[in-house]
């Protein structure tokens, strides 16, 4: 039998740590959720491209993506403890959390576009930093990165159509 020592986590239960990553992602989701409460009508009222999904699509997609984001961070933590890679993870999570209030709460579509472009870059950096530590963790972020790519294009189109 071999022993598997994980750096940087001390005696913390891995399940407690997973709950912590889940909680961090839930906070980001809740901040975003507070920013969109009652905004379905606002979203529908915007001039949108023909390829814009209905507002009902966003909740289920983000639920799955947030679960994948939490597991991804946890996998890296299990392998490397709190490493510089997780600093990038935390930074992208903050930008993720503030996008919705910027877009919906303040109606600042251009500023939201700036936020989401930087978010897109940080997700890419995070994927690159995660890959050597845990290719699975990096792979779990790829659907998120793809969705944010789509969301960036949608944000840009909405901003252009609603100036």
C-alpha cells in the first residue's frame, strides 16, 4: 500500500475542502443571481442577435458549469494545496461574480464586456496553470471557457445593438 501525501492541505478532510470550493463558487453564483433577480424582462427587452438564447437557458447551463468549476479547483487543491494556480482561479471567479451586476444591475454593457474579456483571458491562464497539475481539472474548465466565449460574443452584440 502506498501513501499519498497532499501538500498544503494539512489535516483538512478532502470532502470539507470540496464543500469549501462549492461554497466559493456558490457565493459567485449568488452574487450573480442577486444581479439577475427579476431581469428576464429586461433581457427580453434588449435588442439582441437572432442567436441569443432565451433567458431560461442560462440557469441550467450555469448550474452545471459552476459544479465543474468547483470540482476543478478542488482537484488542483488536492494535488498542490493552495498554489499560484489557485490564485488565478480565484481571480477569474471574482470577475465571474461581478459580471452580472455590472451588466444587469448597472446596465453597463460596455463595462461588462471589458469584464468578460478579462475573465475569458483569466480562464485561459487558469486552464494553462491547471494543466500540469491536473489535466482533468483543466479539462473541466473547457466547457466554462467555451460558454464564456459565447457569452462574450453575446455581450458584444448586445452592447453594439443597445448603445
